[in-house]
C-alpha cells in the first residue's frame, strides 16, 4: 500500500519518492517522469535516487494535476505510438488508437503495387503515414477539413517519412477540394459517434476535437458522403475501406450495397468487434442511386 499520495512535488524530491507517492497508476507516473526528466524506464529504476530540479518538479506537478483532471496522457506527452511509429498529437487531432491499425493492415493488403491511396479525414496522419512508411511504392494522398490537424499531419510526415516520395495533403471537406484523380484505394476513419451519445462526456473523448468524433447526427452522414463520392474517385475494382463504431457494421454494409459496391465485407479488430467495413467498386455495374 502506498503512503499518502499527493500531486505536488518539490525540488529535491527523488524519483523513487515520486513513483511511490503519485496518485496515478505506476505506468502513467513513469511516462510523465520519463517525459519531464528525459529518462528511459530503465533509468527511472537505476537512477531512482535522482532528484527533481525546480523546473522538473513544477512540470511534473502540473502534468499530474492535468492528468487527474482528465487530460489524456497522449496530449500531455505530445505523442502516441501507432503502428510502430511515434506520432505527434495535439488537441487538434484525435489520439491514434490500436483499433485503427486494422484499417492500415487492410489498406496495405488491398492496395496494389505502385497504387494510389486516398485517406479522408487524416487527422494526425496516422493511417496515411503508417501506409506510406510500410509501403514506399504507394502514392498517398490525405485530406482533412481542419487546417490545424493538417499542420500536425504534415509535421508527422516530415518527421517519420524519410527517403521516400512525400505525401500529398489537401484541406478539404471530404472530396470537395481534392483535384480530379482516380485512386486504387480510399480509406477513412470518419466521425461516427451519434450526437448526444453519453460516451462523448466520458474519458479522453471529452478532450478530443468534437467534429472528429461525431457528425452531430445519426453517426452515418460521413459514410453516405464518402461512399457516394467514392464512385467517381475509385478505379474499377478499387476498394473503399472505412472504420466505424462497434454497432455500425450492418448499417455501413447496407449503404455500400445501396450504392452498388461488391464484395461487401466487415472485419473484426483484436477485441472481436466489427471495426472496419469495406467493399469493391465495379464501374461496369455502376447505376446511379
């Protein structure tokens, strides 16, 4: 049992004392201390008697208080690991989540060699950059309606993509500002939470950009626009792949079928949740709805 816990620490306090008396769990405490002191997890153990400077003590105490108030740890650290890469994140973008790695894996699987891929609503650039980092042959285009989000995405692309053709970014409300071009694959993790869903008032979601979480409607409006627009943007036999909420697979499948897509399929994430739904576009069967 820990001794009395507190969220304010003074200069001269040892790392050991901070870890023993932090009100946060051990993992988050270590993450914040590593961030403030520039030490690895091993160094936190081997240098446990190291003491905080005045600046470090103030920074650590401030971060503790912000975390206790609910601010996501990723925003406090300014980064989050995704698909083996360390992405910069700010409150202007959603925090990349492990569930979305499934969408990256499918994009890699369904994009042909030297193919062209479009990521709609790229946010931090996590999906687009993970694809580009893994497959240098793919020409990746990414868009977002938020200029602030694109600033983060461009930073991540510059930092994480070395020695490959750069990604192309557009400020765009879905397809509206993207120049005429045909893609082999279109991917998206759009806002899909239904308006007034109680989850929006809980946990990390309280601090993430609301317009990237919900469409302020039935949770399906983005899919309608993405699916309808994809018909004029996908190469014949190209794939449209979209992440969605835990209970939306059937609804997204229905929208794809209504728009005459073929091979409509849903895939489960590691938790067994139907997380991604996609389908193949066949121009030969195109009938405008």
